[in-house]
């Protein structure tokens, strides 16, 4: 599936995990792509990442799609936890509430607010993609340390409860980002009550609300002093409403609590009047980042004198004609980033300020005093590496050119100069025509860079602004995978460009390709009793639903999923409802005319009768009949849904390769819609795999199906006299499943299968025999030299099996004995010790339930102690299936070599 390792090295990710583990994970992805050759993803492989059509064959147990579904352990289970967790940490879109201090107009976000996918919502959606992702997300505490909500509503409380439950006591971050007026949402008092209850765990709190009411934040303001003992970053922003006279009181009460934290190092103030009302200035001495918005001019100087450790300073004035009363010098020895916004005279600030390590200056909407800035840099012996001029005031072009040409900026590496829109004419004071690019001379200088995407050089990785993350366990259980990261969750919040945007498409597509849980509608031919699933039907996450959910994780994943046609080639639904029609529409839209697969599994939705069938669904299926490569449908008695398909002309399903139809509560007849649909399927020149679940289906197939080209065949409810005709015609079979019900023998009046002549199936590798009958005539007449696997269920085992293997010179590598007849112990022991089974590598032996000996089934004899050493003893169908897949791929060693 492409050279993921090379792509990963080329693009990387902003959240850097340990390089050794990262590339080991990429190698594992490539390994899966290389060894996943067993038709496991054939339905969606048409234009995989490397667009290869030459994937070699692997397991022949099932045709094309069966292998990815007949074993409940899907390929997703073989993906390293390290890679999954590293990618999960990158998901979600940036929140405007998370990036502070900053100037909102100058440092904007590229994502539309309404399209943004919150981090907490992404974490919940990731767990709904498939059962493996559910387990990994719930066992990865670092993923749940961020509570990102829009409003303290009931839904937000559910998100908060999930984060509190699965974060395993780690420090938490709270973002409340109310962009617009929230309609039809009531405040849930339980949200802030839970926030207050865990006050000691919050390391960051950023609250942005429009409708401020005391009852919303009352649980916080009632806390005792020092409750937020771990708080390191804080921001509170309210939009002042006329009907909110207690705005200032609520604001001041919150900051009184936040300033008592001994770990507070970053604060973003929307009003500085709170210090005039009695807030202490002493805690400011520990700050490294400070934002002052709509500040009072006479409060700026006292605040800066107390903030001697500042590394990032943002000052914003929304009023004009303001004079800054700086009298004494301001020395900030650690200041590296200075952000200024406002149409005022900044001369006094630059005259008083000394900042020897400053290397970035951003200014917006101001008449920039270039000469005083140069004097400040010269006095400080500082060297600017990044300069941002955002919508400057008109009339200072010559000063600007002199400034950027001066020797004081000889170390400048990044220059961002954003002019106003041209409709903003010069009569409002904005510069709209001046172009600085012809005057830039230094090699490597970048112009018009987005200042919101701060370069890595502006803040070193080991700096306190981006704290490092200690090694944390992905899951709490011992022996499970661990992940080490060089950056904490904070790193994904320091840039408006999410780190997921820098992850290669190849990696994302390879992972998307193997998501979702197996569907019983795609696993055929098989015996339902012998080959069962370990998952309850309510736990199964269908492939189509997974594809839609992946696009809701973040904006980047939405774009990638919509641009990955192979992801939309499986229509996996439970019932043709309106929701299923929406899924089908998405698949038809984004699959780019690739061949499609349709899986309908009625048993997955027991409440389907409460929802009406959408007639548009089957009409859409019929309209694109030529695109369907596989159709597998399981219903109860809703046979009328097939009418749009039956009305098509013969030959409409020209690309059909696999087919299965089952109505569990109906008896098929020659004139019923399901039998007529089978007759249409049989006209496909590409048909390779059929699973005939009714006697009339088999009878119709004997008359019209292209039996000579079939490679996989399932015959359920078969009549004994049908078997010889099938074996004499289907000479290309690689998989054969025969199930004969007692009713069939009763009607035919036969006790054994009538096999009057020899049958030679040179390509047969998998044989499944199901039914309590004498299979001796079949085994005595059958020769299958390539037979590799034998599954028998509910039969009396006799020496005829060993004779068939000896006559065929076959060497079994897998044997399944499911609920054998009573008193077969000695025969089974003789079989597993016989020469044809010296190559045996996998054995699955299952007896019947206790007490079934009264009706002729074995319920006590244990064959496992007599199994030769080196043979895998599988208990469940999923375990046996996965072992067989690995055996066919040759990825593991199974015991000693055959003698």
C-alpha cells in the first residue's frame, strides 16, 4: 500500500513521537499492506494507496471479501497501539479559545467556526469507528485530558463525564468556546458542578461566553481560595450585554480564585480593572505569558513591572487617542515575543522597554514608530527573526523601508506584511496599495506568512511554553503497548494549523482502509453454527458507518475520506431505511465509479420493523446495477423490497462476482422474487462465488448458473441427488460447503448420498461438510489433491475421511470437528494420528452442550490431550480463522516441520 515509511519521513507530524517507535509503526503498516494479500480488502482495494492490481492470493477459505469478515479479529487488530494513539492525539480542529495570549484579528484561524470539530467530540467519534478503536481510546488516558465544548449544556456534561472517567487522574484542560448565541440549549448545572468538584485537576481553563449569567459559573465562584491548585494557564472572556450588570463581579471573582494557584504562569485578561478592585499583583511575578486586552493605560506599566519573568506579552487597545504613561524604564530580560494591537502611539512603550532576547514582534492596526522600535532593539542588543506588520496605518512607507533595510534587522528570517482589503480605501487610514516585496533583498526571507502559524524557531521545543510530556501508559493493564511523546497535548494547541494536517495521506488512508467490524452478511460460504462471531450484534460497527464517522473527526479527515474512493465501495447496512439511503448516496457519490459491494444484515437491527422501508434505496441499487461486484442480503420476510431489482433486464448485473440471498422466514419457490433474482445473478459472466441458502436456489442454479466458472460454492438445504451434478460440473472449485437438512433426506427417502461415480476437484482447498448423515459415499468418490482444510459439523466421523486423504495424497493443515456424534472417540484419535495429518498445524475441536448425549451428540470426550505437540488448539471460530490466515500468509511458524 505504498511506501508509508518514506512518506512519513517526508512530511512528518507536528506531534513528534519517538522516531524509532514511529517508523517501526510505519513498517508495521507496510507489513500489513504487504501481507494482507488474502482478498481481505479486495472489495475496496481497487485503487488503494499504491493502486496495485497484482496482489497475490493468500487464504482461499473465503472468496474476496469473506476473509475480512469471517474472523472477528480484523486487520485493525494487527495495527500497533503506538501508531493509533499517536494519530488520535493529532485529531480534532483547533479551538480559538485554546490559543492565548493572541490578537484575534491578527492571529486568525483557518477553519470556519461552524465546521470545526472539537477535540472532545473527535475522541468520542474515534471510539465509535470500530470495536478495536473503542478499546484503544478508552484505554488511552491522554486522549481524554481535553474537555472542548461550546456551551455548558447537557451534551457538554456527557463529554465532561467521559473525560473524567477515562483520563485516569491526569491533569485536565477545559475549553468553553461559545462562538455564536446558542439556541435551544439550556445550561446544565451539573457541568460546572463537576468542574468545581475536580478543581484540583485543571491545568488550563479557557472560558469564552456570550451570555454570562451568575448561575452558569456559580459553582466555580463558590469554591474556596486555592481550589485550583494545579492551574497553569487561564483565560476568561465575556461579551458584555446590557442585561448583565454583574459582569465585572463574576469576572473578578473568577480571577481571585485563579490567582491563588501556585503554578499559574499564563493569563489572558479581558479587563485590567480587576486589579483596581483589589486583586493582588504578587502572583504576576511567576507569569511567563500575559495578555492584556482592552487594557486601562495607567495599569499597563504597574503590571509589567511585576511581570519580570515574561516571555510572551500581548497588549491590545480597542480605544483610540490613548496615551501610555510610561515614566520609568521597563526591563523584561526574558521577553521573546511581543504582540501589539491598537491605533495608538506606542512611542512611550518602545522608549521605556528593554528586552535583550526579543526575537519576534507583531503589530497591527497602528502607526508604527519604526525609529523608536529600532532604538529599542539597539538598546537591548536584540536581533529580530520574525516581524509581522498587520494592516498598518497609511503614510509611513519610507520609514518602513528604512526600517527593514537597517542593520538592526539583518537577522530577520520571516516577514509577514498583511495589507487591508482593497475595498478598505485610504480614507479610513488603512494602507491598501503599498507593496513591500520589491524592496526585500535577503536570501531566504519569507513574506506574507500567516502570523497565526507561529514557526518552530520562535519558541524552542524544550521551552516552558510547550512543556514536555512524561512517559505515560497507553493503557493501565501491564504488558500493553506504551507511547512516548516529546510534546504534550499542549503542542497541538500552540498553532492554528493542526498537526494532523502534516500527517501523510498514505498513513491515514491505510488505516481508514481497515476500519469497521466484520459483518455476517459478507462471510460466506460458511456454516452459521460452526463459524460464529464473538461480537454481539449490538457491538458491531458497520463499515459504511465507520467511513462516515471518520469524516466527522476533524476537517482534515473529512477531506481525506471524501477524496479516498476505495473507502466508499462497501455499502454495509442493517435495513433499507432512510438512513441507509443516505449511506448509499454517500457511497455512490464518493466511490468514483469503482465496483461496489452491498451487505444487508437484517439481524443486526432487531427494531427494523419500527422503521419503514425506503423505496428509494433499492431503486438506487437498481440504477447502478452494472457497478455491483457483490450483493449479500439477509432479510426475514420483507421480500417486496426486491421488486426494483427483479424488474431489471437480464444481464443488468454484468459485474457481479459474489452473491447471497436469504429470507429466513420465507420458503423459496420457483416463482418467488428471490428465486427470480438469483436467475438474474446467474447471467453475470464474472460470477465466481455463490451461497445458495435454499433448495430452489440450487435447483435454479443447476439449470442456469455458470457452474464451471465458480470457485466458491455454498449449498444449504441441499437435496442429496443435487450433489453429484454439482461435483461433476464445478471443476474449478476451491471452496465447497455442503449442508443437508434432515427434511431433505426425509423427502428423498435416502439415508446416504447417492454418489455413483468418482469426482475429481483438482483445485479444492477447503471442504465443509455439515449434517448428521453418512458422508462415506461422497468421501469415497472424491479426489482432492490440493485439499488443505477440512471442517465437519454434526456428523459421524468414519475411516472414509482418512481414505479420501490417502487417495488424494492430500496433507491437511487445518481440521475442525464441531459437535461430533456420540461414541466417535477412537475414530477421531485414529484420524488425528494418521499419516495424512502429520502436516496438521491447527485443530479446532468443539463438543456439544452438556446433556446432549441423550440425543446422540458427544458432550464429554476431550480430544485435546491427545493432540500432537506443535499443533495450535483453537477454541473459537475467530481464533481458528485468524490462525489459518497467518498460516496461509506464512507470517508465523506453526510447530515442527512435517516428517
